[in-house]
């Protein structure tokens, strides 16, 4: 009887382990292995012969150093590309040397496989953010009731990456990389430091919607004006390479007290 119980316990444990080891549905996308193999290689535009994409392994690379590589898979009659978003493109035709898909505008994008090794140089790059190495510095001297004050502002890129989705010339959604900025502000009066701080976008979370803030960068930080008791600055938070932005009015008194509000 004890041996029989032990057998059932062992069988139950093996069953649980077996179930646990099985991948959950949705852990990895279903794909057509044969179609994926056909898609491997360098593809050029049938219109002008310019490099369009390179499919290697599970990834698609673009001939643009600002574009992030994307995961891809092919299932049934669709090409799936997954970066910040997941997009599905219907395949109109696929063969060993021809690949035709329908972009989001409903247009056919006709690609031809190329064996020109020189074209691979278009994909031999490290992804760089579009605003890498940004550095701006301004010095301003103003007069208040407490005398002359000097403000120094330095805006430079950080290592914090922000991804913005856009469309390339083939109407395919791609992810461009940008770097967030930090604004260093110092205010002094007759050589005596009154205020010093590094401003980052997350400090304005109480004034700006969280989802917008995640997609934005600290674009600018600049002096606006002064009055008898304070210096005023503008922090501009916005989507990279877009007109959408918020302006935060920052007030710093001559004794170093900070307040801010939406302009």
C-alpha cells in the first residue's frame, strides 16, 4: 500500500513538472519556418535598388543608424514586426528572390533580394540616437533689487533613451532612438552661489501626464526674464522632432527658493 501511494505521488510530481516545463501559449509567436528562411538576407527596393532591410536570424535591420532593429516573424500570409509596437503587414507575394508586402497606406512595397556584398556596409553601424552629443551652454547676467545675478545653463544629453515610432520611405513603422537631456542651472550673486540644480524631465511629473512624459524629452531649458525678486526660466518638455510640447515656468527667488507651474 505504501509503495502504491509512493507511485501515485511520484507520478503526480512528474505530471506537474511536465506541465510547468511546457511553454505557455503566447511566450513565443507562431511562425512559418520555411517562409522565415526565405526571408533571410538583404533586400533592396525594386524601384531604385536602394537597400531596404536586412533580415538576419529573428531580427530586421534598416539602413539607418537611428533605426532600432526589430524582431520579426512570418505567420500564414503576414509579416509581423515588433519594436515599441507590434505591426502586421500582409504578404502579397513571397519567393526566394521577391518579397511584396502591403504597407499601412495600402500600397505594395516590392523588394528584391540582393547578393551585392558592398550593400551590407549600409547595415554595418551602431545605432545612434538622433540627438547624440547635444551640448548647449548660455550665460546671462541680470539685475534685481538684490544686485546683479549671473545664471549659467548647460543642457546636454544623458544615457536615458527614448524611442519614437515613425514611418520610413516604404511606409513601414520604424523606431528611432533619442536621448533625454539634463539641464544644469547655477545662479550666483557677486561670486556667491545662490542656487544649483540638475533638472530632468521626471521632476515635472506632477504637472505632465505620465504617458506623455515617458515618450518625451527635456528639449530646452532657457532664461525667460527677471523681476525685482526672482529669475524666471522655461523648461520645454516635448515629443522628439514634433511640435507637441509643454512649457513649465520655473521661478527661483534671489534667496534660492524654487516654484514651478504650467505656462
